[in-house]
């Protein structure tokens, strides 16, 4: 009876008939193996089992069962809390990654341990569970620690001409973020303009969150024949190291441009005088301030937008076609597509988190980009600067076919379909790269200044 109970508990946990069958056969094989028995009817096998063998079997079975219950319960908790879960599992060969990319989002793949780090919403995770694959759900991959918000800082750290004090040592509330973006434009109208490209999923439904850019140029109201450059961060709402860093960058550009004594004045002046620089610090505020009505905390930040969709799998794809993720184009996706249609950006950087590497195209094919050598050189230069300015081990992740630590060609790492990087490169001839800024997606606030200095 105990054995039957154990098996049926596994059936309950895995919630799948085929997984139950595999589980049953596995235990039957263990019975036979540890007793050196030939497969015979259970009524003949069972009396021969010694108490010792039965206890050994139950020990290992219950250990496995407890681990699965723990991971199952953690997954259930995060799905109830956020509508998504980050988890990991192992595969035998990298070629197996293709089997999973259409049913979930691969976050990372460690070739040394053959471990896949993945994200799934509730529907996708239920589909994954039916495969009967053992998985791990870790708190550190699903929870944020050491978070301080801008409205929690002591009053002496909130003094100055702006709502925020630079460089940022806390994550902005949405109200502080929006006001800061407005203040950049109000205080520096000669070189700075606030551009609102549209509301988020919650924003168009009556909420107040918007997709905001600061545009910098010496003739801000004139459409000049100059190259346009775009920086954007945090289309994954829980990968927000780049969020305060982009606000720092706007402040740095303005300060260095206007201060003739600044050590970087001439370089920044040359950039602003001869190009348009567009900076969007926050591309998915619905995800970043998820489940927080006042928009004053990022502690419950999640990857997806308000509809539970991974925005970096939601773009038209030249290999997989339109809507490869099975979802309509989200309003955030549509706004960025319209922006790219109306503005010919020649260079773009898309900031993420979860590892430390510069990723260049293509993500959806192993065929090299026509400018592969150029992409590698600029990616290497960025990584080397981070390695020189950061601590030992920073920005040095190494993946398959890597030519330099901290640099990877997209598909060599793992294939992605519906990503924005390939969309911008293929459909709009914009040289976009993806920069993963931190191993921890949502770093503690006391690490923000350090990461600004590293980059």
C-alpha cells in the first residue's frame, strides 16, 4: 500500500498520465534491479523484498518526492503571485533547445552543466509539466532582495534640482521616473525633448503608464539629416539594471554637453551635435511595477507585460514568420514597431539582465550577419571596457563558439524567434545589439552605482 501511495502521489504532482506511467516503470525497474530478480508477477516479487531493500527504496523515493513537492509548491506560489515562473532543467544535448523555444522563453543555457534556465507563464508551465521533466525552482531566480525605492531614501539624499539624485542609488517609483523625464526636457529645452510613443497595456486601458523617450540633439526642434541612435532598457520588466543606468546616461549626456569643463565635454558635444540620441529607460513599466497599484515598488517585478506576454518573443520574425509566439502584437510591440517605421535608427542597444554578455545578431539563424566582423569588434570593445572598469569576472560569460569572453553571437548561445534585435536588424537595417548587464536580473539597490561605473 505504501508503494502504491508513493506512485500515486507522484501522479498527483506531475498531473499527467504518461508521466505517471514512466514513474511506475521506473520504480518497477528499481524493484527488480536491487533484488536481482527477473520480471515476474508482482505477487511473486513482493514477498521476496526484504525490509532493508524496502526501506532503501522508500528513502530514495521520498527524497525525490519531497524535492518535487518543494519545487512544485514554489512554482505554484510564483504562478499565483506573478502569473509566471523562472525555473531550470537539464538536457542531454544543445540541439534539444529547439524543442522548447516555441513553448517557453529560454533565458540562458549553461553548456558546462547542460542546464536550461527558462521562463513560462501559467499556460506554458502547465504544458511543460506534462512532459514529466524534473525541474528546479529557486527563490533567487524569482524574488528580489535588497530593493530600495526612490521615495524611501532619506530626505538629505533627495535634494537637488531634480526629483532624482544622480547617479541613482535606488529604483525610481513610476511617478519619480515620469517626473524626472519631464524635468530633463523642461530644464534643457535647447537640447532635450520628451517623446511619448504611447501607453502600455495598462496605460491604454485607463492607467497612467507610458512609453517615454528623451531625445537629445543640438537643434532639438529641427529634423536634421543626422544619424539616429537608440538606447532602450527593460522590455523584460524584471531585468531592470539598465533602467536607472539609462536615467544616469541621460543626465551624464546633458551634464557633459553643457559643462565646458567636463572631462568628457568634447566627445559628448560631438555626439549630440551630429546625431539624434533617443533613450528609453523603461520599455515595460507594467511588468516592472506589476501588482503594485501605487507603482511605488519593483519588488514584485515580472518579465511579461500586463497580458503575460514576453515582449521579446512578440515581434515579426524573418525566419519563423509573424506571431511565432501565438500572441497578437502587444501594444508595447506595436508602439516600438511604429517608432522604427517612422525613424530610421542606424544603431541601437537593448539592455537586459540575467547574465553578463554582449549579444549580437542573428538570434534566429546560424547564418552570420553580413556585418558580422563589425558586430564582433564593437561587442568586444564594449565587453573589454566593462572588464577593465569592473571587478574580476564581470562581463565575461562564455558560450558556444565564443571568440571572446563576454561576447556571443545570438544563435550560438540559443535560438530566439520573435526577438526585437533581429526585427530591427532585418526589417529596419538598424545595427542593434543586446547587452546583458548583470547576472542577477534585479540587483540590490546598493549595487546600482557600481554597475553604472562598470558600464
